[in-house]
C-alpha cells in the first residue's frame, strides 16, 4: 500500500473498487479474503476487514456465509455512476468555473478537448 495519507482501509476498498471498474472482478466473482489482503499488504486483518465491510455496506460486495465475499450484481454500474458524479464535482465543476472567469464557454472548452494531446 502506498502512503498517500488516506486510511489504509479506504485504500483497500478503492483497490477492490478499481478491480471491479476495470473488469478484472466481475459480478459474482469472489474477492480476496481479509486474511489474504492483510498478508499481501502487510497490514492488520481488522484493517482489511474494515475496507471489505465498507464495500458490503455500500452494496458493492455481498457475503456468502462460510464461503467469502463476492462482487454484487450491478456493482460496476453503481461504481461508474458514483465515480462519474465525483469526476464532475472534483474536476468538471472547477474547470467550468475557471473557464467562466476567463470568459470561455462550454463550446470553447469542447474545442480545446478535441485538439488536446497528452504530453509524455
């Protein structure tokens, strides 16, 4: 785990979410156990469990008693919807606010995006 200042349990939850979003964990696929996550990341199993339990509370994972945790049906769509909303609030809203201060409208921003090329 990287030390980015966020609690480890949130990083565990995000790592699992990323695997769901990118398709490497599909619906009804079993996720690693808390002990597996703890051993892999060298963290306390209770910390890994807290991340898993957060995903259960959010409806992203579900528990099969005695078997483990699995990706819920519709989890990917739910995560994509939430992340798109987050993207809008974190990036698009400030971008458009700054563009407005500069006298730029949405059409000008679209044109900039169309010709933009990422720099290496």
